[in-house]
C-alpha cells in the first residue's frame, strides 16, 4: 500500500486513508505525489470550514461535542482538527485526539485529529492548512478549533469560511477583545454557559457593543451574537442554522470564492516567509499576488525551487 494515497483512494478509503494522508503531510512535504494530492483536494473541495476560537475554559470542547452530535444527527459527515498546546517532552499535541471529544470510534462519518501548536502564535499549527484541505475534500463539515491562547488567535480568519468566537460570561474578556481588535474576526459570536442568566445577558450586551465599534467592512454581513448552553444542549440548533446562513450568504454573494482565494495567497505568503524570510517573500510577491483561487501547493513548490536556485547561484 502506497504511503501517500491518491485522490480517489482518499475519498473512498475512510479513516485509514485519511490517517495515511495526514501522516504524509507531516513526513513527505516535498514529495510530488503529496503536492498532486493536495492540489486535487483543493480543486475537489466540498466541505464548509468552520473555525472555533476563544480563551481556555470557555467551553469549546463541550460545544464541539454538541455541534458534532447535531451535524451527525442531520446526516452530515464531520472532520475535526483540534490544535492543542504542545507537549514539552514529545513536541506533540498535549491533549491527544480524543481526550476532550467524546466521539464514537465506530462512526465512520467523524474523523478527529489533534495537532500541536508548537511555536505558532496565531492559535494554529503550521500543518493545519494542508490537513484542512485534505478533510475538506472528503467531509461535509470541517471544524478547526484553535489552541485557545486568547488575543493572538486571529489566524483562523485566514483558514476558515465561518469563524465562531466564544466568550464566557463574567470573565471580563469582552472589553479586552474590544481593545485587541479580535471582534473584527468572527462571523458569529457565541456567549457560552447561557444558564448563568443575568451574567450571560450582560456578556451578550457587551459583545454586541464591541462588535458595533468594529471598523471592519463585512460587505453587508452582520455578525450575530448568540447565547447557548452546550452542557444543556440549548441553542445548538440556532448556532447550526446561523452557520448555514453564513455559508449560504458566501455562496449567494460570491464572497466565498474570494475568501478561498485569499486563503491560498495567505498560505503561500506564510510558506515563503517561513522557508525564505522577508527577502524571499519580496522576491515571490508577483507570483503570490497572481494567485486567484487555484490550488497553491504546486505553486509553492515552483516558488521554492526558484528561490533555492537563486540562493545557490
């Protein structure tokens, strides 16, 4: 069995094929077969990608379990990427694939993968984008949970189609996020633990005020502030409906194509900056700017080869 599955094998191979493909992303980044697979998955995208962010303790894992349950009950398949803190000993994800998520290992309609954040400060792992592209070609929904480090969790906006930002009542976070500009990121804001009553209602009002002060232009999309209690399964259906409403808006306005083109350009910029620094990024500016939504992985290989030749010349 080949170490890197083909596009057809990935779609038909279930969890084993996805696990092989994700392992290949970590081990064989420069292999032509992997580049070909990633580009095919980019072109064959089917899933809506949902990003979930917020500070530790806000209840993201409980919310994810509830969302998975709602999507699976509706017959939707789900891929989950949970970006966890990094273990100092192993360098891997500290919490592991299923420590926080109560999924049925016999359910082939759900796949969960943990990744270590390592030295990435934007709440995501460096390999999250390729992993998301693989899952996006197979599942109906891909959910990406950031590591939960607070005010630096803005990279999710460059990866997900719909960004959900979670706030815990009574934490005082809403004023901090207003100052940090994080309220420019989400398409949906969620106040968790709505069963706390008046405190949750106050948090909702604070977040609505913070969103009202945001300067970002959303081309007529107005983020909604929802309250829910995942522990009591209250408000989950409303959140699922709002995610679908944003997905429909992206499709109907054509904004979704622009979002994914921007995702490709952002990933290319990060790839070049990480490998070749600011000078390399300046040298590749024209090729990156020309990226119009096509698959970025073969382009990255071409840019990398050209820059390496220039360095060795």
